[in-house]
C-alpha cells in the first residue's frame, strides 16, 4: 500500500481517534452469537512465501491453494486492473476451502472513469463477476482515485444507484477534502448507512485523517499499512484489537483486516498478530498461519 506510507515514522501519533457518532447508531445492539472474522493479505503470489508459509519449492500455480490453507480471506487487488473472466473465478474458487472469502476490488473501467460506472456494459460484467464468487464472496471494495474529491459527491451517490444492492460493497475515500469537510463527510456516511454500504478504514502513517472510525454497516473493513515489523506495527495492531473488541461487544457482525507492509513477505506476521490479539482479548480461537522460522 503506497497510499500515505512514510519511511520516517518517528513523529507520527498512531493513536486511534474516537468512534464517529454514526458508529454508535449502527452498533446499538448486543454481542452477536456468530461473529465472522477474516484476516489475510493483499496477494497470494509473493516470492517470499515458498519456504515460509508455503512448502519449499511451491509452484506459482499452487500458491492460492497453499494461501487458502493458511488464511481465510484475500484482499483481491488483481480485480482492480481488469474484470476477471468467469472461468478465472471458477478456477480460483475451486481450490479454496469452505469459509474462505475473496474481497475483490472494483475494476478500474468502473472505478477510475468519469462518471463512475459510465459503461453500463462494464458495470454489468463486473457485477456478474462478483456474483460468480458465490459463497466465497466476502466484501467488494471500491477504492476511489486519490483525485476523487467532494466535488464528485453526486457522482458517487449516482454510482450507488447503479450498483447491485445484493452485492456487499465497502468504499475507501482518499482525497483529503473528504476529511476536512465534516458536513459533507457526515452526509455521505449517513447516506451509506441508509443504503447499507460499508466504509473502509485505512490506517497508514502519512494519512491519519483517513482513520475516520465510522462504521456505516455492522461490518468493519480495515486496511492496515505497517512498516516492516517496526515495534509500532504491533502496538498499533494491539489498539485495533481493543477497538474491535469494543465494537464486538456492541453488535459488530464481521471484521475484515488486511495487512500491508513494504516487504510483502512480512505481511503474515501482521495478520497473525491481529488474530492472536483478538483471541487473547475476546477469548476466541481463530487459527493463525503457520510461519516457518527458517534455519
């Protein structure tokens, strides 16, 4: 994740802000009996994975199968560049176990044009592709271009009208204007709450404004950008586990937590730490990835 990443983090305040008022509106119930927690990485194809979380000598064609044996979700950025064919999706879903979730990114022919989704054919192909994941579809995510400002609010609302409401979608805002204009942002979040469209909370060192702490659905989608296992990575994740525990106690139904760090082969440690902290704090028993320490 390049968005907001900083190499020098000595002066960064990594504390999490208080929850947005809309979060209290959404999480007003009691703890649910069946919480869904998904934690994983942004790719299954890192060259550093064979011998670490895959068998030594694993071939790229088998990477997804080995990945899905270790993690229960993938932030599927590959779909952001092009809409995958139905045969490709069938091949992916055929090698993962029950309970595994793909979280595909909305493709650029829909997300990076003006207006959003202007090609109805491309939008239909995208929605058809999302449906093809069937029971393995987690949350679709729309990552708006960094230049997508509050001036395009109507464009975004119109896209919500076009989107298939049967497909769960979460939205990542990046332009600073969204976070400097609370009136517009609050209006958007309320509209998303009413439409049952989720938010994405992006925790990255150089854009602390993107940690808006607003849940517009009872499902949290967190994209975490670390710094190659710097000690602050782990204390930050500790705080996320504490916040998730609070949300869980007030009715959170699901969590997606995806770990990013510049050295991609170090992402498994971050995902494991989140699950371990959630297990410790909430009494859960979520499975951690088995990481080889090497010789």
